[in-house]
C-alpha cells in the first residue's frame, strides 16, 4: 500500500492544481473546495453513525443472537475495510463527484455505471427515509409528546426539513455541521458508554461468549448470521467521502485516508457503544425470550433518569440529524453527477447549480422530497414503509459490489491504479477478498428467515432488490440514457488491451 507525495508514473505532476487534474478527466467543476480532511472524514462518520446503527438494531440482534452478536461488528468491519481500500484506489485516480456512478463508468462503461448508480441512488433515498423515520420516536420523546404514527411521521418530516436547510446553505455549512455532528456523536457515545460501564455494569466480558439460549432451535451459527445484520447495517458511509470529491482540496490523497478513518474510528465507536449497552443489560434471558423488548430505553432510563435521558436523547437526535445530512449530500451529488453526463430524465433541472452557494439545489430537493413521500406512505400503512425500507441496505451493498466487480474486471484486463494511493501488488488479492465478502454479506441479508410467513414476506429483501433492478433495466432499455452525453467512459482499461 502506498500513499506518498510523489505520484506514480502516469499520474499528474504534483504541481498541477486539483482543477487541472479534474480537467484531465474531462470535467470542470462548479463546486467550491471548502471541505477539509476532517470535514470529509466527519461526513463519512456521521453517515456511518455508530449511535444510529447500534441503537436501531441492538434489541433485535441481541434477541436473536445473544451477547456474541457483538463479534459481527469486528467481522463485518474487516470485510468493509477491504471494500474501502478498493474504493480508495479508485477515487485516488478518479476524484469525481458522485462516487459509485462515475467510478463504475470509468472502470467498466456507461450501461454498467448507469445500473450501479441507479441501484445505489434508490437505496440512498430510501435510507434517508428510514433514518428520518427512525429519528421520529426519539424527537417525540425529547419533546414529550406521544410517539404515535402521526407524530412520528411529523417529527421525521421535521428532521428532513432541517437537514435540507443545512445542505442548501452550501458546502462550508455542511462541513461545519458534519464536524459538529461528529464531535457530538463521538463525545456522546464515549460519555454515555463510559457512564454505563462505570455505573451500570452487570456482567464481565465472559458474557460475550455466552448465547444465553439464543439460537437453541435453529442452531447458533444460523442465529449469529441473523444477529450479524447489526454489523452489516453499520458499516457503510465511508463511500460518502468520495461522493463530494470535487469539494475537497487534494482529494486524491485525502479521501482514501478519510475512508479508512471512517471505518476504524467509526467501527471502534460502534463496538464501544455496543459493549457498554451489553454489559448494562441486567437480564439477557428476558431480551432473548422477548420479555424485555426495548433494552436500550430501559438501560438508559435506569442509568440517567428522566432528566439525564433528555440529554442522551438530544445526543441521539444530533446523530440522526447528522446522518440524514450526510445521506442527503451523498444522494444529491450522485444525482447531479448523473445529470451532468445527461444520463437521466430531467438532467437539465438536476444539474442546475447555485452560483452563490455552490450546490445543486434541485438535486438536493429530490434528496428530501422523495424520502418525505416514503415517510408519508407510513400514514397509510407502517408495514408498507417497513417493506420499502427492506431494500435500502441490500441496495447499498449491491451498488458497492458492482463497483468492486468492475474494479476486478478492469484490473484483470490491464488496469493499474494510477493515483497517489495504491495497494501495489496486494491490490488483486484485496479486490478478490472484498468481492467475496460482499457477495456473502448480500446472501446473508437476502436469506429467508421467516418460514411461517407468506412467501412474499419471507423473500421480501430479495424481491425488493429484484424489483428495483428490473425497473432500472426497463428504463435502461427503453430510454437508452447511455447513448446521451460524451463524457469519458471505460478508459481505465488500457486501449491496447480492449482492441
């Protein structure tokens, strides 16, 4: 692995500016490079959001797999770190706004890039809705109002509106908000976790190897795979560092570093939060049996009381808001990247740019309005919202692996990463391992686990993925967006190889 000040052969000389490097890739940028390394890292960290990920799935994972479910955070973290290394090589050579879509375009071609971006964009928009909806009950509790369906939806819409307002203020405000969100989340996670460890610890570390009866029916390995979804749902967000590549000075070096920092700092924080909560749960058997259905709230209420709980809820809300901010920014940059290449209906509107705030306002509106419509759908049926959200993480992973596969194909056909950050001889092995991990993670997410439910519920995740992919294929074949625009594509592979 190399990341030096001297670029490898074929890379642009160090004296060239970021804009000149971008021009070499066929683009001129309207964005302002106001995002420092720490702001870029904070964007990825708040997207990954240890508090959001752990607090959302702690109860269900503990009930299914018992305390050993914490080990999934380490396993998945290692797998996603491999993906982050592959992405680091790509963004170091192609520091382009939009991330997944332009990377796939340069590594493979227009059709593949369109599908990868489509799957990822739909997943992002649905994920924004899920984060806002997940924040609803916390905001309702913070305000002291009943967390019924109507209030939850209203609170979720407030979260979306606030996130949109911050994003519309421009890159500099987004960068500051990301850093504030990172600081609040990290300090909150450490403070809350530390307090729980010092005042509410009921167990020793030995419980991390005791299932407390979880998985006794189907076998523990199967139960651990199901509980391991907490890890799979936790470790994405590092790609957001690359989604804003044209807003970061010296992106070819800074963004790969920010991606790696997001994984190991975010992963460490998530593991610490999970460990503190686990050791503070007084009765694991009650959680496994379903008697204690909300161990997080019960632990926090016992530890902090009514007043302290308000403070903790405030930290949790900041985490959800920061996560929604980062997701909106990532989705808007992806949509703008599509529109800049004239690859989607409404491109003229979506590539409109604010010359004052240096952001794509219409793309940002889509990143707020579409999630708001998904949230509003829960008024008709909360179960319908759950069904729609089931695709979100699967879509993220599908988008990831389409890029990882494109990188492996390009590497086999002669591509040699030419940015300042490269993996060197280890690149091929890391690429293969990253793809193998991603395929296994996707299989684990899509695996049917409710044999007593109707078949369409049992195969819900796989079916939702197929629907989105099929819709994308129909649009691709009918509208033929890949025939529009003249932006470079497939040029990572040396031309003499492709002839």
